[in-house]
């Protein structure tokens, strides 16, 4: 009987993983940013040296401020204003995730951010869907399996949520699996978009809401109780409703209890949370407490370019910080698959036929 391998980055890459919170415009390869800037005539990059550019994105994102973190997207969005660029970025995204062992991914983006050169919102969606289809095929040709779904975001500081929600419903049979609102939380509560959420519920459509990242419990409460969010994008500030005794005994407040009791998934992005100041470090991240208390915790990347991370590297960092083993990583993965905006039969098939068999040799 062969020995069970240690939980290292190299071995983590080989097991199946599920990703629910990843931004398309935060996932570009540095070389793609540089090449698309040259091809499209975008002149705003801080440097065209690929190595320096990758470092610049990571360092600029290490600001401790969500607002400053979001400013880095001016450059990625700046080079994603053509159909060809969108197809390429989406295809490479699928390939990169497949190479990291991700078997199912939901990748989100805001169509309204890619219309500066005249593309329609529908053209943006169709280009991205074509890109993901290409990426899935290219991954399959190399023996890598991945299934992707997209989430359409509306920017919470703008006023197009209803319009984007309608597009999400219109394209839900062609790979768009849900809706989200993104952007700065402070000053832009989710209740500004109640009409969009009511429309989505009426049309039996799935949606998640960025809440509880830079802003606190009020953001989470509104997202769930007023808007009806099925999942929480980040949701890490739910820890503010948990009090711990010196001996480690935890006492959940009413909102934290509700979130846990209802099994509302938390789309937690550890490295990103450290960059934006939502957590002091990986070792101090609330995910340790939330996982111990059996919240529906999922592990995500948020923006792989800005954080210089992958799902595998996030797992490795958590394993190092909290001593997680293979059973814990399988638990995070199944949590995510259970929480996906995918048909029940497909979720069950991926859990039973892909995820559990992938971890089984590691749990003996």
C-alpha cells in the first residue's frame, strides 16, 4: 500500500477542486495583458515588461484598501474591449483553471465594463461564452476536464442592475448560471438593486451578492434578508457576530446563527481578504473559526492576477496555517460543489464521479 502523500502545493494541484468566486478581469496572464495592450492600442499600462507587470499588479493590490485594490482593474478592463480579446481571456481562464485541477468553476464579470469601444452587452456575453467553450475544448485535448459557468455582475455604484439581470436570465441556457453585484460596498448597499433581485426571484434565477468584505454585518443582513441572496460573496465579516470565550467556546449572534443554520455558502477568498484589509494574515483569517464552526465555507481566488494565487495555492496556504489535511480539502471542495448554481443532477455527478474518487486514495 502506497503512502498517502503530504498536503503540499504539488500534490494539491492533482486533486479535483471547485471554484465559485473568480473574476474574469482579475484572471489575466500578465503576458496577455501586455499583448492585448499592444494589439488594441491601450497605452495606460505602468510597464510592458511581463515580469514587472505581474509584480506591479500584486504590489498595487497589496494596499489594504478595497477601493485601491479595485483601481488595478482599469488596466485589465482597458485591454478587454474587443470580441477577440474577450474570447482569448475567457479561453485562457478555462485552460489555466483546468491546469490547476479545477473541475468546475463559476467565473464572474460585469458586461457593462467592456462596452467602451462599442460592443453591445449581448456581444460581450456571447464572446465570453465562446471563449470558455474554446478553453474547455483545448483543455480536453490535453486530457484536462473542466466545466465552466459564468455569473454576470452589475456594478453596484452604477444603475444597470435590472438590465444585467435580464441578460442573465436571457442567456441562462447558454452557460450563464447566475447574477451578482460587485464593486465598492460602502455607500452602495445591495438594497439599491431590489428591483433586479425581485426580477431574478420571479424568474427562478440564481444570484449571489458581494457582501461582508469591506463592509460589516449590515451588508450581509441586507443581502440575505432584503435581497434574498443564495450565497455571500466573501461574507467574511459574519465573524463580527461571533464572540469567543478565552477557552475557545464560540457564541453565535442571531445573524451568524441564521447563516449557519440555513447553510448559506460563504465564498471566502483568503489572499484577497488579506490584501484588502478584511484579514490581517492567512493565519489570522476568520476562515479558521468559520470552518471549525461548520459554516458552509468555500475557498476561492477572487482575482488570481492581483493576488498571484490559484485555488491550489490558497488550499496550500490554509493547510499550512491551520493544519488542514486531505479530508478538510475534500470538505471545502464538496461544500463548493453543493453550492454551485448548477443542476442538482450535475452537481451530484461531479461529487460522486469526480471529486470523491479523486480524494479517495488520500483518505485511506
